[in-house]
C-alpha cells in the first residue's frame, strides 16, 4: 500500500482498503471463510439489511436509510432510491457504483421490490432489496 498526498493538502494519507477475506455467514451460523466477490456480496447484503443510525454498535456511516420511505408513494421511492443505495453501499471501497434496474410494487400491500446492479472492483452483480412504502 502506497501512501498518497491528497491534492490541495500537504498531508500524507494512507488509504486502507476493506479486507476481502472474511467469515462466511449464513442465517444461522458461521460457515468457513469467503473471499473476492462473495465477500463483497455479503458486505452489501449486511449494509442493506442494517438501518443506519439504529444500532449504536455501528458507525454513523454504516447501513442504509430505508425507514424514510415508510408511508411515501412508490414514485418517490423510484426517484430517490438510487442515491440512497449509492450513499450506503459505496462506503465499502470495493463497491464503485450502484445502478437501479427496476422498482416494482411488491406482494405485500405496503412493499416494493428494488432490483439494482452492484458495480464493484471485482465485477458486477445484480441484487434486490424489499422496501416498505
């Protein structure tokens, strides 16, 4: 890892990337180790499943703000969800961008399904998240 000077600054800054190898987690237990794209997918899953500011164990930059969509119209969700996802997911330096593919009414009367592409340093992956509206 090479230290860099940030333009417009006289400070030497060392950028530390997120670890790639991590524990493999299932719904019920730890199942070995995962690396590469599997670890990015796991990180993205945990970010979109964690409401930002809800748990004091996490820093304020971790998680996503989905509760703000409760009681809102699906058109508001469609207009703003890409920025919400991008803000949450690009906190992980392996995730470069997010592109929303669709926003559809879900099976539940107050639900919507958002399908998006996760653009990472290791490739692309399609994911989805359910949002209460």
